[in-house]
C-alpha cells in the first residue's frame, strides 16, 4: 500500500490570539468613542406648546445642559437663565419667561424648568422678559430673522431668591 502523504504541509495559523487582540482593540476604541460622545446622546425634554408657540425647557444636568447648547443653533431663540452668586453664575429653575410680539400679543408665557429655554418663533420683533421670584430682570427687543438664531442671557441678581 502506498502512502498518500506527499510531503505538503498545510499552514494552519493560530487564529485565537490575533482575533482576541483585534477584538480587544476594537472594544477599546468603541469605549473611548462612547465616552467622548456621551453628552451628544443626552436628549432634550419633550417640546411643549404655549399659545401656539413651541418651546423646550430644562438643562439642570450636565448631559442635558450640553444637549441644550448643541441644539440652540437650530432654534430661533435660545434663552439662558442664571443667578449671580458670590463668584459665579448658578443655574436657576422656575423663572417665568414672557414673550410678546410687535402687536402686543403674548406668544409665550411659561415657567422654565431649568436654566435653558429654546423657543420656536416666526420672524418678527418681540419683547422678552424674565422674572425670578418677583425680580423682573429686563426686557429686550429681539429681532428674529430666518436662519439667524438669537441667544439671550438673563443674569438675575443674588437677592432674587
């Protein structure tokens, strides 16, 4: 009987170690990307309606705060509401925001659930006021123009609480 062995050896690579190493690298890259992207995954609270005007408010947590800052470019009006303290500005909640159009109609009268409020307004001129515990901070005439978001920063005095 003749041997069928021809002397040809088939190479069988060790596949478990290189595959494990590649999988470990891929997992590490995915974890780093997830950690860097985490604030972008935070969602805004549900949109609300006040007199036909859509708005979103909140932003107390760091993740949600980052989500508001990122989304502000896509809303005609972005409002921030903070209160001055000894050495810094602190986030507020429960400020009252009122927006009146050029005809004197109130288009938004709402309580903020945090330091940020994004408001969808049609182009036009508006007066915006913010009130924290009876301290009306200021009124501003705001011109909303298509594709140019407006940002208003209201800084309440330390004694407004």
